[in-house]
């Protein structure tokens, strides 16, 4: 098992090393990479299910058409997420959607037109910077 984790950790590191900004772009996957450096899958269970779900999405992007050892990592991450999901009839779970007095309520507001325009300009500038070659090795 330890040899398997080392091989997966090495392949993930090599994939993330392909681009200088990959660990910033794939920040959730970088956290998984850090946990795997400990030599086992146990660290995955300490990560939040939400973080693991984001990391899974990022892993699929990094895997591309040739998943290699990363397919095994994907399986372990999925198993970890699924093991922590509430079972049918588990009404005591914090993930139950019908709890109205939850302390961590989500509040959604519409952005003003000027705030949206400002964000759009920043995004366009950032996209233009990466298209022109900034941030590449």
C-alpha cells in the first residue's frame, strides 16, 4: 500500500510540476498532494467532503486522457467522499437541507452593475495576461 501511495504521489507531483501556477490553480488538488506525501490514504479522510469534491474535479482535468496511477487516486477519493455522505434516513446529519435554524446559512445577493463590470474587466485582464504568455515557464 505504501509503495502504491508513493507511486501515485510521484505521478501527481509530476503532473502538477508541468506548469508553474498549477498548485495555485488546482489548490484543492495541491492539498491532496500534500496529504499523500505522508505515505498513506488516511489523510484523505481528514479533508472535508467539499474540498475532496473540488479536488476530484481538478484531478480529472490533470489526468487528461492518460490517467495512469491517478485513476487509483480518483477511486480512493471517491470512496472517501461516498463513505462520508449521509445514509438514507440519517436525519441527524449536518447535510440535511430542511433544517431552517442552521447557524451557517447561505446569504445570496445580486451584485450591482458596477461591481459586475469591475469583476468582468479584472477577469478579461487576467485572461489576456495568461493568453499573452505571462505566468508560463
